[in-house]
């Protein structure tokens, strides 16, 4: 199992762990060999009550957090979903960013980066802002252009990492300026992804792909496309918890199309 990577999802404060659990489920379903949620001791009970195949790891004090994270030997880290915006969350983020490990940064972690001293990230990092978060990251850029591709490229260059700019047309930009667009237009039910927690699952899927060894830009593009396929396959009524459970069907369909057809007997 460890040959398929260890994805570690960083949990926020007690009572705010749902987003981390959604991300963890996405990482597990995409095929990370091991998935752990790293939590402060006072949040363990809520995670343990709802997680089985996903391990719950703890740290006792804020000053032991980084040592505990490193001891887990993660292949990839997800930080941001439900992280919180206080000083303790900022300290946890800053400690995590010192790790030279592929990473997916989302939600509260993006807001913290935008509000504090800019931090150039690594090329193995994927940042996943929606438009509001992007405006906080690069407010000056919105005064110059409304082009989503240009905005994603500006953010990727400024942050030094891959940026997945969420939207009906999701743009994945690299610091070099190279980009891909994953459009929702072919998917009838893509609008159902506009539901609480959907982005947390996407972050988990990307983290799982990073843990398996995917390049950051590829993990972002594949994750975004699978996210859309899951929504389309489920259809109306989709909620975030449904997305990881659709992945086996989508992956099986992809494998079936990729498998060479055996000739029928007599041919």
C-alpha cells in the first residue's frame, strides 16, 4: 500500500473537521495507498467516529505539530479545508510550507497566504482558488484583466506553483505560463458541483494523485476532469459526499475503454 503513496490531510480545529474528512475520502477513493487525517488531540473523537479506512493521527501541542507531520512520512499533503483563519492555523500553515513535499493548498490556507506576507511555493504544489480567493491572492491583476487564463497565469507565476482556477471553465496554469482548460460544457450535470464541500473533495482527489506520483499540473487537470465526470454520472441531487463514491464507476469505465478488446472466438 505504501507504494501507492501516503496522503496526509491536515485537520482544522475541533468541530470543523468535515472538510478534512471529505478531502481524505477523495484521496482514498482515487487510490492513495494510505490516507491519514492529522488532527489536534481535542478533535480526534469527531474524526474517529466517522472514519474507518482513513487513519487518524494526532499531535499534543502546537509546537509538536511539524515533528509529528514529518514523522508520518507523507507522500503528499492537503492543507486548507476547514483549517481556520486564526493565529494557530497560520502557524500550522507556515510550518507545513517548510516541508519539501508535494502539496495541495485550498480554502482557508489560500486566504491565510493572501492576508499575510507572500510566500513563494514549490512547483510540486497545486493551489485551488475560486474567484473570491483569487481576488484576495492577486487583487491588482483584476484591475488589469478579466481573462481567466491570464489571471491563472499571473497567480501561478506570483506563487511559484500550479494554480487551478475553479470555474465553469477551470484553468490550470503553471509558473512557466503553460496552461490547460478543463471545461464543464460537455457535462450536463456539472452545475450540481456548486454544493458545499465539493471543492474539498477535489483537493483530496488531487492530493491522492500527487501521493501516487503524478506531476502537479497533471494531478490538477486529471482531478478536475474526474470531478466533473463524477457529477455528471450522479446527476441531480449530488452532494459532496457522493463525489468520492462515484469514482470507482468512473475509473472502471476509463479502464474498460483503455483495455484492448479481445477477439471473439473464431476470428
